[in-house]
């Protein structure tokens, strides 16, 4: 199991490395993302795309395709682990863009 955050989802839209890794390990691993990750990626992508002069619609379509490989996990499922994860994180942050 591998959990992806919004940053990785965005990189999956903008680059090729994440997509290559997802394809390579799709049969061996399950990919998950917090329910907020896709929302955060959709919020941040338009600004990033505008700065890079990349068309928005195809990029959002790519993000939608990622949602077919990366399963969404509801906060009710992972919320209990959030505080311990923040304590383990050197910066006290997890899953933030």
C-alpha cells in the first residue's frame, strides 16, 4: 500500500515519473490518497498551470484519470492516525501542499 498526497498527484499530472511508477507497480501495490488530496490538487493546479502556460482542461482530465488508479480514503478511516503522524513528522506537517 502506498499513500499519495496532493503534491504527488500534481506531479502525476505535470510530469511523467509518477505516472511511470504508478504503471510499473499497479499490479503489486494499491495506491490510496486522503479524500482531501484530490480536492487540494484541483485547487492548486489551475494556478500552477497558468504559471507554466499549460492548458487547464487536459491537466484536470489527467487528474481524473489518476483517480481511477488511486483510491480515495475518507477522513473517518485515516483521521485517527493523523495526530500520531504529525508527531512523527519532523516539521509537524503531513499531506500539505
